[in-house]
């Protein structure tokens, strides 16, 4: 007789019965697990199916962990990129306050389309200061 974890089996049956459209393997687990009188052959089949289902759950958890790591790496890279842009922008703005060359460069950046129209309102006051200097 195959060794079957009945507690785990009951959890799977309950979970699979709640699915709108369980796959064939899940349907077979429900059918075999719901039988009151199972033969040794049924128990062997059920043990194999349960082992496969545990492996599938393990794979799903591993993929989720991998996605979490990948997303964390992407987020860290984006944050670093944003930080660099802020630092360089702040350095350019500070330099424009004392250097006419950098002030002219910032005016050109504003006038020649390097700043999106939707973002121009945020820097319009700084641009006006550059024009008056």
C-alpha cells in the first residue's frame, strides 16, 4: 500500500474543488481522493499524483522567489538611475547659478525640446531666473 498523506490530500481536494476548471490531473486527484474504498492500484496512482503536485507547488514557489529577486534587482537599478539623474541635474542647476556657459546650456535644454512639455511647468520658475540673469 502506498503511503499517502491524508491531511495534504484533503487540502488539495478542497482547493481543487474550488477551481472553476481544474486540469485533468487535479480532477483525477479529486476522484481518487474522494473514493471511500481505494484499491492498492488507486493508492499507487494517487501517491504518484500527490508527489507530482508537491513538485509543481515547489516549482511555483521557486519561480515566485526568482521573480521577487529579479524585481528587486530591477527596482534597485531604476532607483540608482533616478538618483544619478537627480544628482547630475542638481549639479547642472548649481553650476548654472555661477557659470553663464551652464546657464545658456540649461536654456537650450529647455528651448530645444529636451524637457517634455508636461514637465516644463515644474522648472518654469528656474528657467525664468536663467533668462533674467
